[in-house]
C-alpha cells in the first residue's frame, strides 16, 4: 500500500535537490571547470549538509538562505560571492573548533579547483569568516549575509523551537555544558543594540527575534 503523503514528499525533495544541482552547475560553470568536477564538488557539499549529525546546519538551512537571497538579489552587490558563501559557510561543523575558518579554507580549496577568479574566492572567504561573530561594521553584502543567516531567529515560534532543538542535537555534550554555552551566546545577542545588521531586518524582524530568544532563555 502506497502512502500518498510520503510519496509526494519524497518527490518534492527529489525535485528540490535537482533544482539545487542544476543551479550549482550553472553558477559554477562560468570559468572552465568540467561538469564532472563541478558535480563532484556539489556532491561533496551535499554529503556534508545531509550528514546524520546535521540537525539544523543542514541542506534545509542552505535552501532557506538561497531562497531569501533570491528574493533580495536587488540588494546584493556581489551575487556570485553571496551564492558560493551560502553553500560553504557551514560546510564544516565541528563544535568547539574554528568551523568558520575551516569552512573558508574548504571554500578556497574547492573553488580554486573549479577555477573561480582569485578575487571572487577571496570575497567568499570574507563573507564566511564574518559569520564567526555575526556583526558587520557597515551595511553591505556582509551585513545582509549575516542577517539572512540569522533570519531563523525571527521565525514563527514553532519553527524557532525546531531550530533550537536542532542546535542542541548537534552537540554531543552534557546538557549543563550545552545550556551554559547556549545561554552565553543568546545573552550576547540580547546585549547588542541590534541583533540584525541591516535596517530592513531591524525594522521587520528585530522584535520577533528578541521575543524568541527571551522564550528560549526561559526554557533553558
């Protein structure tokens, strides 16, 4: 007996994956690398984001960011760097390690092999490294990139709860250790004059994000 809901969901996931692959092949195919090399790079990225321990920093997070970036493309100065930075910014997730630095190095290695221009690869690395502290000194591509990355903070309460639970599952550490670190991170966000870096996100999402964070702090 076939379950229609499960079948349609699997079909939708397959369609979305196909769309992601085709977009990747198009975006990465402008500088001479073979389709096979570009496809292998995509498959490595996909393997990272679909690993069993990826409960939040997963392919869903990448799809969400790509979707927001597409809607806001008119505000993005360097769309190519933005695109590749989305794909690589969480490719390495090692709790307690310099995941941002390692992700930037992975991006440099992979994109160099795909023959992207040096200046473009450098900008991708800058965007990735900006996620280490999630604060931008001026309102530019980096500021928007960081806000899109943190947009989950202003999601509905149910989506935010799923995000918080997903983050917890990615850490194989005792609860009291996780709670201490998580509270420290959330309180650092709340101490900022603004959680978000751009006026657009500050106006539309700041209040919701603060409400969600306050809720999580009470739950921890």
